[in-house]
């Protein structure tokens, strides 16, 4: 599919805003105010650059997650600064910390309340594999309850590692087939 967009401003300004997945097949001189692209590229560009994470801070990794939103690491540069605490307004859950069996039901419920498409980032050794806790009360990885898209290793996980994981999630979103889900029932 091809989408035609006509910009009101100079086409050079629009060209600077677009990223690599959106620039495929774009020639500024021959298009004269129109951008031709695939519908998948357009939808994925919008989705990848407007991720609204929902923090699920369960333990010490939540402090590192809070640091990512601060001025030093600033995830606002990637379009993710809008932390939403309502599952219906977010599309990316960041599970940070130890998930116990008692909390697993709540994590699953919040995940189920999120609107599709939705993604999950497991942050820290405890969220990925249970960490150092091999006890009867600790879930050995959040992937036993909900599907995880990106794993971030470390104890504690550094903010730079979380930013790298979110950029990997953006790359994953850019390569999805989005338009197929819009037109099929």
C-alpha cells in the first residue's frame, strides 16, 4: 500500500524529522511536497516514536527506572517520556524487579488491560530469571506469566542498558507488519 501525504511546510523540514524506515524510496526533488511510503512504514514510525511506557516497579530496579526519566538520561529524546500509570493509556510495560507469585496475578491483570499492540520489557535479573532468589515465593522470570519482548540483564540494571533495550524495542516495532492487523477481522 502507498500513502500520500502533502506537507504545508518546506519538504526539507519533513525530511529531517523522518527516520530511516520512513525514508525508503524518498526523493525530495521529484516528489514536490508529497511523501510516498508503505502504510506499514508509516504506522511503525508513529508507533516506534511514541511509546508510552507503564512502569511496573516491583523492587530495587524501579529506582534505576526512575533515573531514566530524569534529566541525565532523558528518555524524552526517544519519544518515551510520557510514563502512564494507567494500563489503558500505555503500550509498553516495563517490569522492573522481583516478581513474586503473589504479585504475578496483578502483573497479568495489568497486562491484560493494556490495549493492543502492547510490548513488555523485563528489566533486571530478577524480572528476567528470578535473580538470586531461588525460593518458593519468587517467580523464576516474568515470561512465565506474560510474553516478554526485550530482556535487560544486570543487577542492578544501569539506565543506559534500559535505554538500549528501549531502542531495541523501537527497532523491533519498525520491522513489524502493522497494516495487516488493521484490515483483517
